[in-house]
């Protein structure tokens, strides 16, 4: 804490006035809650057993007089009706206790005349115990960045200790932001001790008289322990986030028939000229539709190839594209440096240095490892033709890892290993989660060969992730690979350190989610709830990174089914999966109104009619598709269907489930499986007739105790609501 503002000093003085009287009091769990009407605000104060206090401002009415018109009390709820000269307010306070003491405090305003908020101070102030002046010491572990979840997670060091996760349900601010043309991005944060939510300030658009707007909807969950280290911090953060998530209002999801989307993507990917380019008589996928300036990239070819293979194995449909993409892999081998490279050597003269990475022999650290990960997967499936290239490339990757001591920079020269760009930003370090994707490559190589060097490399790289706290995350898919690989190393070694690293990586990911629905501006036409950002400072979500995270999360839940992982992890991973399956369809331009899409595109062109996803979906006041139409994100549907659709042979029956599952078994006219995830999570299962105009058989669905009824829905489908961590049996005659 560098200093205390006059604002903080004044609040401190208010709550050290012995004559201050509460208008509400109720204990809940380990905390005591008070409500005060004091100064120019209505306050909710939480007090821990050891005396530390935190105040939350529910109403701010500067230079005005607040009158309590009415208070309505129910069990674990109080509703305060307030009147000021400018507006009437309603504050609803709900108290919860499900292992942690928690509250929800929602404030609405109804202006008497058109009203503008020119200033709104942050709404949290930590205090010392009653009778002691001054500000307690504390640490802010994370806060909102851009349009991410409107949360701040912090700890108080004295008196006593404790931690708080505050989450502003920014979905509730949609009418306010739409009317005032403001953004909820960067609205929760601050510097100690002036922290919390700051209502977005309008430059001139006023709230309408007589209309009611929500101006705050805060969820707060408290723990009487401060984390001792980064592992305790990661576990506590996920536990507190899951606690809030269970109470958070959540948007409904809608089913999209992914087999139809896949067929459209397959057709457009094969037949759209903008998806391909020719070099020396060979066809390569462009990174973006109509991007003919940039040379082909190995990562692009493999990022589409591997989902295609997943789908071909699931569907048993022959795909010529698979053969074509496998055939061009050798073209990316650099004989001089004995490694596969990012850019096609035969087209490197196209690199115009218009961006930092568009330079021959310059390597963006993660780009070396992502193709190697997919090439080892190809080798494990029997593609022996790439063996020599793969293993010499693995030798090169090990040399680079040792040179940088498992701490990769952003860019380096492949020939000299000279660092071209050391850090993502001053003092932030390089691409920290590259250690995780490198570890995954090495672990896959060990599974393929059983050579000890690869296992030792995987362990050393994974261990290098320790000590980074909430700063591991460089790129979402790499951090997801890190979590998965650490968990796998724990299964192999039984060393708890790897399990802890796995949790640390997951916490880094949930720091970077979009846990609200941006229902204003252009984003009214697509869902954003529970999206995941690709980079720590990205202002948009990205299809390719999200697809790989979605796949990794499902594998993580499957691998950890019988392990002692926190229930919060099971809940958050499975719920992310459910919302991703719903949201992901809106990456396709035909799902969006044309006015949502930008007329100016950074790379290539956006063809609104093509079922090839745009890279970016933006916050409400920004148009999407500004980066480009991402050919290498076209694996989306091909990756999704094999993981969430199940064909019942001989029955013209397709089963869809939007949670990950395990042990899916078909015996005669009976199907059994376990739904993964958390028991308080709810997911959906659909029974679908493969042949159109074919009636479904009479289906009976049961869990371990009772029958579950289905509901008829569109296209003759039958839908059932299931729970996480539930054993299901389906039978028919």
C-alpha cells in the first residue's frame, strides 16, 4: 500500500464513529453482516470473527439525502427501498452459507428525471477491527482485465487474515450500458485500498426518467484464511469462484445441430478458393480466408488435419483432405537446421516483415512445439513416413529448451538461438506456458518410444512452471495443455507437486474467462457467457484457442474421474464445456447479422456466407471478424462431434450430451455411461433419429435410482435433463 486517498480516509472515519447505528444485522456462517445508511451512501459491512471488516457500497448519492422509505425482511434476505432527490433505489441483500459465507447485493435505480452518473467511486473498502483507525494491509491477487469476469480476488493480512472473491454480475448491467453507450470492461479493479466496482461513466447519454436500471449486482464470498502460497491461492480461487457460480444467474443454452454445421464447413473448406493456395504444385491451407500474401504455415495444416482425423475415425467417412494435408508435411522440413519449421521454406520470400513474426528463421516460441505435438499424435496413429523428420525435430526442440533453461522468450532466431524479443511486456517475462506444451510434446514422445530422456524432459519443463502464480497464462491452449500434462505426470509419478501445478494452470485459465453475457451493442446477437480469452490482454475470444481448450478440458475430466481433485474443478470444467458447445456456433458468419461483422479485416477477407469461423468475437461496442476468417479454426465441428455425439449401430439413433462422459458402452438395446462433472451441474441429452422422418424407438432413461422423463422438442428430437456425476442407463425395445 503506497498511500491512502482522502476518499478512503473519510470512509474509515465513518465506520469508527461510535454513534453509528445499523439498520440491519444478521450473522451468516462465520461472518456478521450489517447495513448502514451513513454519509452519502448505503453500506453493507461484513465482519470476520477476528475483527477484520470490509464494507461494500450499495448506493452512492453525493450531495443528496438518502431516506429509507421501507425495509422488507425475509429469511436470509432484506430489501431496502430508498428515496433521494434524484431517484428511487431498491437494494436487495441475500445471504448464503454453503461452506463459505456469501452475499448477493443487487441495486436498481429509477430516476425521477433524466439522470447521468458522472462519477461513481469503487465500492469496496477494507477496514481494521472496530475502534482501530487506519487501513489493514492486503494483497490483490487478480482483478478484471478488459471484458473478462468482473471480479477481484484479494486477501487481508491483519487483523487476523482472510480472503474475498467479489464478482460483479455484469450481465445485469445490460440496460444501463445500452442506454448510456458505455462498456462494462475494466469496471472492477482498483489499487489497495480503493478497490471494487466502478459504475461505467456516461459521457452524455442519460438514464430515462421512470425507467428502472440495475446499476450493481455484486456476489461476495468470504474465506477466513489467506492463502499461504500460490497453490493454496489457486485452489481457494477456484473454490470461491465455483461457490459464486452456483448462485450466479446463468443464461439458457440452445441446441445447435452440429452434424449439419460440420457438413457445411466440410463443403466450404474443400471448395472455397479462399481457403487454399498453391506453391510448387502443392495445395496448402491459408491461415485466413483469401490471405494469399502470407506463406503457408505448418501449424495451420496440422490444426485442421488432426480434428479431421478424429472425425474420420468416429464417422468412418473417407476424407481426401486428410491425405492431401499429410502429403505436404515434408515440405516444411528444413534440412539445414534438421527440424520442421513454421513457414513453408519454398515460400519464405513472401514474408514481408509487416509484423514482428513475419521474418525468415524467426520463431515464436510456442509455434515450434504445437506442430510437434500434432506430429507425435500422427506417429502414434501409424504415420511412419514422418518418423525421421519428427525425431530430428524433437532433438532440436530439446536443444532449444536446454539453451533457454525451460524459460522461453517470445521470439528467437532459429539458427543462432539469439533472443529477438525476450518479454511479452516489460517485466512480464516470456511465453511462460510454453513449458507446458513442450512437456506435453515430450510426454507424447515418451509414450511413443518409452525412451527415458523424453519423460525426464517433460518433468523438468513442468516443474519450471512453479513460482509463476497467476502469471503462467500466455496463450489459452498452451496453458490448457500444461494443466493436462501436469495431471498426467501426477498419474505416472504419484508426485503431488504435479497435481498442484495442474491446479495452478487451471486457476490461470479461469482468471481469463468471460463469465457474463454482454447483452448490449453488437453482442446482443451472440452469447458471450463463459467464453475464454486467448491471451492475457486480448479483447476478444478466439475460435482456435477455445476449441483446443474445450478438447483438453474434456480429456482432463476423463483422466481425473477417480482422482481427488476439488469439486470446483469438476464444476467449472464441465460448465465451460456446456456453454462452449452452445456459444461456438456463433463463430460462423452465417449465424451472425451482417452488421455485427467488421468491414475492415486485418488479414484476408471475411466471406459472410462461408461456414468457416471468424477468429474473433468482440465486446458489445466492437464489431467482430476484425482479425480475419480463421481457416485454421475450421477444426471446430470436427473436434466437437466425436466428443459429444454417439452413434448407436443398427438403430438410426444418435445421442448428444453437452457434458463430457466416460465409459460409454453399447450392449444390444442398452447404453450405459457416466456423466462427468459436478453433481450440482445440469446438462442436456438429446436422442436424435439419424434418418429423417424416422420415429425414435420407445426410450427409457434411468439413473441409479429413478426414471428420467424426456421432453419432445424440435425436429422430432427427445431431450432429457441430466446431472453431473450421474450414472445413466438408456434402453429401448
